């Protein structure tokens, strides 16, 4: 009687597949993320592949000044976080979240590059909503 055994590569491949599925489901399970720069100059919410930038007027009333769908936002996933790149009025916005489960004012930032190449980088304070 001949017995079939699983090879080491089959077992490792299966484990790798399980880890990949878990990683993608962890990113999908995370809800909306609200981020603000240090002095509230920029504020936005990332939700379901959509980014909404907000601005408050002098009376303190907030409104959405631009909302972009997933089609115009390029997302690069990292091990625990992501980088989102989008263009608003010719300016390139790059949102870097190092770890979507543990936000950091040091590692999370918004970088805005003008059409002439001038770049401003803002540290972000983010939280799950």
C-alpha cells in the first residue's frame, strides 16, 4: 500500500496563502481613517478607497472641498500600511501610512509636490473612525 505525503513546499505554499488572505482581510476590515496635520492645515478621511479633504471656514463649519474616488487614487500596499497618491489641482499628494493598525505622528505623513517640483511634507495625526 502506497501512502501519499504532502511535500514541504506544498505545506509552505498553503501557509503563505493563508497569511496573504489574512493580510488582505485585515486591510479590508479596517474602517475609515481620519487624518489631520499638526495645526489642522490639512484634514481628510480615507474610506473605502475614497479620500475626502475637508476645510473649516472662519466660523468653524467644516465642508468637504474635494472628494476623490478610487479610480483617481493610486494605492500601493505595504507590509502593514499603504501609500496613496493622487493629484488635486495639479499638485501631487502622497499619503504615507506606515502601519494602519498603529498610527504614528513620526512615520505617517502627507507630502504635497507642486507642478514646479516644490515639496512640502506634513506629519499626520491619524485615527480610526
